């Protein structure tokens, strides 16, 4: 079997595994966020400043995840392009 073909298949496998794991992590985060938001709405003891801090933190986390996903997709694309050029 051609080593280039094996490398391409490994890249596809790793990208698929990454995408599946990332989507699972994202779904878990969204469910947890929804649960925590419901808890905060019902909790009179949690101050508004604290709610704002946590909301800002979640926004930063989401942006970080989005940036991380974009970088990983770009890097997978670069590796795929590298093997395409070496025909």
C-alpha cells in the first residue's frame, strides 16, 4: 500500500475523531450552561455582579473553543494540502 495513502487515511481518521470529540464536548458544555443558568435564575442569593462575571467567563470560553476549532481545522487542511502536493 502507498505510504501517502496511509498518511491521508490517518489524517482523515484523526480529523474525524477530533471533530466528534469536539462536538461531544460542546454539547456537554451547552447542557451544563443551560442547567447553571436555570439555577442562577432561581437563586436569589447569587449577586448580579457574580452572574455577570460568570457570563463573561462563559463568553470567553466559547470564543476560545471557537478559535481552537478554527486553528485545528486550518492545521488539518494544511496537512491535507501538504500530502496532496506530493503526488
